[in-house]
C-alpha cells in the first residue's frame, strides 16, 4: 500500500489479508458533507460532518497517526488487525469492496435493529 493510511497489524499478517475499514464521502451540501465509516463486514463504525472531502481522511482516522480515539473502536471490532481505505464521493457507487459492505450492512439490519446503524448511499 503506497497510501499513507493507517494499518493495525498486531499479528504481522500480509496487509492484503487484513479486513478493510472504509471511510467514504456520503454526499451532502454546502459546507456539510457526510463522512462515514463501514467495516467490510457491513458494521457501521462512525461518521463525521466535514466541510470538505479533503479533511475526511484525517477526521475519520484513515490517515496514519490520526484520531486514536476512533482506532479504539476499530480495534474492538477487528482485534486481529485491519487496514483503512478511503473512497471519494465520486467513486462510491463503483467501488466493489464498499458496495459489498453496504450489501452486508443491509443484511445485518433486521438481525440487530438498534445495535448497528444502517448505512445508506446518499451520493448522486
């Protein structure tokens, strides 16, 4: 991975074998963009309001060394490791990994109503 994105890998697995946590721009309007986090298994892991997509990578904890508080939650979800990725709003609907996470999120909803936030694509 050439990107300067956070990786948590306590077992030294090959990075491509680690599950991914996706951060993405889920649309919005003037000075209010909805940044969201979703694990590849469909679990919603957080959100943030941003004024610009460029800030999302840091605000969501995707950039190396950013938002240690968020990584506490991520490590609880994936204690054996994970890698971070960011999907721009213009790429959301074409990103296969993110689309699979959305599909899994929809399947989780009926089983865990109230425990797992539903993630809906808002971008056009």
